[in-house]
C-alpha cells in the first residue's frame, strides 16, 4: 500500500507562539516524512504540540521556521490563496467536535467543499450521495447535525472530508467526543477508507490502544518535539474490514 | 465560490438568524423610508406646485395683444384713443391685426404648443326664473389636460364644440342652493352677438331703424345684436379655471372655446376694429394666449412675438425663484433622510460584526474546508448587500406608504377647510430605484470592515472558538 516516495516532507518545522515577552515553542524542530497510503497516529499528552503539528501539515497554519513539502510544494512559502486551494483540493479535515455547520442539513454540509471547489450542481448531488453512502448515512441526508448522534455526526464529517476526493485525510482527535464503541467504529471506518481508497491518513489522538489497533505508524510527540516514530506492524496486518462488515458493500461500490 | 452559491449561502445565513437580521434590515428600511418619504414629499410638493403653476397658465403662457391696445377697449369703450395710436403708428409701420393669420403665425413659432384666442364676454344668464349678469369665457380643449378642471363635480365638456357649460360653484350657489342639482339643466345666455352685415345701400331710402343700425354698426361690416343661446350644464367647479385659460379669472361660466367662438359674442376689439378699419368685417381677437412647452421658453417666445409686431405679457421671473426654493428644500429633505440611513448603516456594521463573533467557528470551518479569504469576504459582503437590497425595497414601500398617509391626512385637513385634496407626496421611479441602489451601496460600504475582518480570521484560532 505504501510507496517509498514521501508524500509529505516536514523539515525542521517549528511553530512558536508569542505571549507577551515569552516565546512558547509549540512545535520545535520536527522533521518527518510520510509516504502515500500510511495511517499515521500522532500520539502525545496535552500540550505536546501534536495538534499544532497537524494544523501545520494540513495547511491551516504556517510554521515559524522550517519547510513542509507536499508533492513538491512548500506550504510555508505559498500564498494564502494557494494554501486555501491545498486545503480544498488535497486535504480533508476531521475534527474532534465534528464542526458540522448546525444550520445546514447533513447533505448541505457535505456539499460545502464542492461549492467551494465550484463543482457543477449536477455532479454535486451525485458526489454527496456517494460520500454519504460511503459512511452509511444516506438515509439521514436531510437531517440537521443536532438531530444526529455523535457517531453519526463524525461519520458525516468524514463524508464531508472525502467528498472532494482528497489524497490526505487529517483527523484531530476524531474519537475525542465519542464513547468507546462509536470511537472504534469511526477508526474502523477511517482504516477501511485508508485501505480501500488508498488514502493517507494522519490522525492526532491521545488514546494509545486505539492508535495501536488501527494506525500503521505511531509517531509520539512531547514538548513540541518528536519523541518516537515506530511502524505498527500489527495494525498493518489486520484486515481493514475485520469489524466493519456493514461498510463493505458501500465501500466496494464507491471504489469501483 | 460561484455567485449563485454565494447568494444562496448569504440568504440562507440571513434566514437563520432571522430575528436579528430582520431587525437590521428593518433599520435599513426605516432609513430608506425616511429618505424616500422626505424626498417624495419634496418631489410631490414641487410637482404639485409646478402642476398648479402650469395649470394656472400664468407661467407657461404669453399673452398677446395688438399694438392697437385691443385689450383696453371694452364693448362701446374708448373709441378715440386707438385712433390716436393708429395715427402715430401709421407714420412708422402699419399695425398688424391680431387675427387668425397672426394666431397661425404664433403657432408655428418654436416651443409653442398652442395659440388660442381669449373669448370672454358679459352675458345675462337665466335659469330657474333667475337672471344674473356674469362673465363667460371660452375654454380651450387643452384645459382638459392641464388640471384646471381636476376638481370638477360632474363632467368635462363632451366635445370641443358641445353646447355645454360648466359653472363656477359660487355662481351655481346663487342660482340654486344645491348646485349639484343644476347638472343636466339648461341655462340660457343672452349676449351681444357680432353680426357681419353687407355695406349699406346708400340709394335705398332710410327709415329710422336703418339709421339706428348704421349708428350701431358704424355704417359697415358688422352690427351687434342681442342673441340667446341655450347651453346644457355639465359640471360645477370650485376653483376658477379661467385663470389657466389665459385670462386673469373672473369668469363664472365656462364654455368650450369653439362653441364660444361660434356664438360670435361681440368683443371689445370688434368695436375698435370696425370703427378703425374702414368697414372691414374681418374678425380680430381681443387677446391671444400663446402657450409654450416649458416656462423657460417664455422669454424666447415673447421676443419672437414682439418681433412680429405685437404686445406681449408674461409672468416669467416668478417661476425662477420658485425653482430655487424647491431645490434648496429638496436638498435639506434629502440630507435629513440620509442621516437616518447613516444610522441604519451603523446597524448593519453592528450586526455583521456581531455575526463574525458568533460565526467565528463557522468561518474557521469554511477556511479549513478550503474557502479563500475572498470567499469569506464575498459571503459577508453578499449578506450586507442582501440586507441593503431587502431593506431598500421595504424602505421604498414604507416610504411610499408614509407619503400616502401624508397625502391622505392633508386631504382630510384640506377638505375640512373646504379646499380640494392634493397629492403632496410623489415617488417617481427614479426615486424608488435610486433609494434601493443607495441602500445597497451604503450596506456594502458598511459591510466592508466586517467582511475584511472575517476574511482575515486565522482558521486555527477561529476553530478553537466556542
């Protein structure tokens, strides 16, 4: 699944925040390479800099120093409009608090990235439908986020992240607001997406057991620095559809 | 983002915070309404004034008399003085008669809409066994449109040659305490009629009657006889439309001009003319009213007529100062109206800045999903514009209603004073369109700062916001 050419290359990336006279190094000189198709878990305690690092990789923030190359482009150097285009076309984002817009229906939320990408109306409906089927929420498309359970909301958010067919999916504590059963289901879904669509997934979590169960590589951060970086062979060997049988048919369909 | 998507999202966002956005939009609407109401009042009053002035015929008319002073001579009036004038002018150039040829000449002048004779005469009116001596005047057909007869009870003349009459209400009240009942009745006018007579046969032996005739007719051309004419009353009017018809009022019975001409009442000029013009029976006019397209053409037309050899008279300068007063008036009304709209635009700024605080997270999500700064800015801009547009439309509607209410109130007040109602507020299409455009522009300007601020939000910070 993985190839040797790195998809993301972070070189000596630092992100410092200034609070009055003091400088807080949230991310301090991290270098990391991620290859296509990897499912990377960024582990670390609160304040370890894992979310900040994820934001830098996702193009939501810029490093104070260092370079982040994605497909040959340095995110630290491109202009804001190009960075927005990167977030829109190359990246999908999943958040801890789901971040579905409460005033829109699920389908409208999922459609939002397509509107931003100026995709034709006719094509939009089909792609929204397909993305919702992928996360088994087609029946709930007209519901508003408040009418959905936490797990459903997060699946909706994943559909929104997938609808623009990005090559990298970033997930910031995707199970943080979910109970263990729902959390496991979400990670199962991500794992299945990673294996079926060949997507690269970078996930921030503080739950080591889940990371070990699903991620193919575990990167640990502490105090803004890279502490460890180990492949997780057990997850890599585990079949993606082991506990996600219901998703199988829809996924296979979408993959065709 | 495509414009259609942008608009859709903007209206959706406005709909979601419906109460606050409605109140803000209402603020804009009230601002626009006050602007529209003020200006419509200005425009309305100006329109009313110029309508009244135009229909009064005082400001877009040139009164033409012959240099022989035809207007001065009443029936049987001074016969000597014109003769002296005649002698004077005979030395310089022949005096042109104010006749049909002259009238047609005036009508051909540039910027002249019509030239018609003043036909007014004294008559003995008889109805219901009462008999009264009053002034009658012929009204040109154009008076139908100028608004002179707007407040008529009954109808206007059915045709320009109808044997019909409209009475002034004061005169009608003298005839009957309930003037309305007079409509449809016949009134008889006895008046002095001008009759053309063949030149006297000198060979024929004269009796006393012939000699009397000669005395009356001056021995040739015309004679003046008493004549009765029956006219059907079609309407009663409170105001004096004859001011507009080219005289300076005073007539109490109004008849179609052509009918009046066919009645051939003896005019002051007739007496002068036949005394002077050595037996010529060609009819001349006492005075002509030359109506011009626009009051500003009056001077030019007046000069042209003077060059043709006639006396002229107009009330030109009065309109100019009136126009100045109205321009200043409009300016002030507009300023007050704009003030209200300025307050409303502060409301827009406030609403949008609040919306940014409230929708920080949404902006963060949009940016995380790939919205550019421009997308976010445009969205807020579109929302401001939409509020301006809706506020503008509602504002024009409210402003129009306020104007209607003012007109309504004024009319009631005027009716109590026994005066005819007037339309004091008027919203022309350019005012409506201009007010809406102004509201949109003001709203967009008000949205500039909030939109720029929203666009600059850092997505990470925005997403952290709860």
